[in-house]
C-alpha cells in the first residue's frame, strides 16, 4: 500500500506542475509598458471588510437525488474572518504571501466538517467487496484566502481522522432512527482509524461578459489541486452566472473536493441574487475512501476512476447580512462497478457579523 501511495503521488506530479504555474500566471506575467498617455492598469482591490462570515453547508443525496448511497452526507461549519484590522500574525502573512496568494485582501478561516460514504447495498451485514466501502471523515481546517476584484486564491490545510473515530456510523444510524428509517448494517466493515492531512489550493478569476436583458453576466474559470493521504488530484472548471450584485461573492460555497465558490460574501448593495451553471473535472491520483487505508493492505477498497467530473446548477440570494444558496450536482462515476452517476443537493446559509 505504501508503494501504491507513492506511485499515486508521482502520477499526479505532471498535472500539478502544469496547474500550479497556471494558477500564478496572473501574478508573474510581466505587464508591458503602456502606450504614451495611458495609465498602467493595476489590480483593483475591494475595500477592507470589517465583517466576518459564518457559513453552514449541508450536502445530501436525498436532496434532488432521493437516494442514500455513495457520498451520502456532508456537513461543514466554516468561519471566514474580516479582511480589515488583521491580528499581527496574519498582518505579517498578508505582507509576505503575495507571491503565493496573489493581490487582494487577506482573510483567515477555520472549519469543522464531517463526510459520510456508504455502498449501494446498505442492508447487507457483509458488504459487497466490489461496492464503495463504508467510511466516515471528521476534520478541521485552517485557510488563507486573498481576493481582488478579478482574482481569488485559497489555500487550505485539513487535518482529521477517517474511521470509527469519525463517528459516521453514529451520526447516520441515529438520524435514521430519528426519521424511522432502517439502520445500515455494514458499518463493522468500514475503513479503519487513520489520521489525515491534506493541503489544497484553488485559484479563480472573474471575467465579466456584460449584460443580458438588463442582468449582469460573468464567467468564473478555476483551477485546483490537492495533496495528502486523503486525496491527490488536479482539476479545472468554470461557472457561468447571471444576476444582480454578483460581486458580493465568487459563487456558492461547497464541500471539497468540489470546486467551491467563496464561504465569505461582501455585498455592495442591500439585495442581490444570481443563478448559475457550471462544469468541472479532476484527475484523481488518490482517494482514501475508495483506495482504502494507506497502510492497511487487507482493508476494503475498490478501483477508483482516474477522471471524475461534475455538472452543477442552482441559485443564491442575499439580503443585507444573510445569504442562502442551493446547488444541484450530478457527479460522474467514481469507481468501477458504480451504478450510474450520483445526484445530490448542496444548501448553504451564511451570516455576516
């Protein structure tokens, strides 16, 4: 398993070396001298924001999918700091990390989340070895993000645990008991306890397209990469948005490995809204929830797909200091033997204070 993990890392190195330079292209590409009489264009930075944002995200395959399988539930509570009056350690980082995070205002963030994965056949006491393994993940995260008007960069470090200590069995079966649904029987065969550590970086750009029927339109292309014992991947995607006041955020927040928007929002007007659609894909070199425990060769595992894609659509509304967003997601097959694609919904509620 150690040797297999190492091979997964080296398979992703070419993709990572392609995407990471691309993600900093806007930062390092020299700007030519302007013609005589014209000013040099500088990065436009929004005003410092004195408010932070608290966001709760719930993703479940009952929302729009009506199923209870595979990636069946995800919950995330996340805080994004104000970008004004940073504490001294973060002010120092703000001065020294422009080479990594690009121009803009710095925010730091903390998150606490749990993800639950189950097989297609949930009622077998001994799960099908060719079906997705039972797994739970409990994790915390620390993030740094920089936002200008037309570019945003996020760096996040996650640490946690996969296995019985992640409490996936307790959360799912107690909830099933609460709503009078049969409990799942195969949790004794879930992935074993393993500490987890993963690093992720994302960069996105805002490309305004003008107005259509009086509504603002824009495209947000993105690139992303992750490295750790939970996941190794590199990917890219884009989102098309239409509405009013879209400069408040970068799209609705999601739970990784999805291509997320922004957990914070900074509205310039009292009320705004938008609808969106998007596509993204990632090359996967490691998925702990499919490949099995890193250092346990005899545990449950399946053959993961090399490429995973997602299509999404939804909308968001914000009023004063509150934002609510919903995203409907169709995710392609993630492993050999998976029965069709997976559909699930993601709902988020954010408050500024």
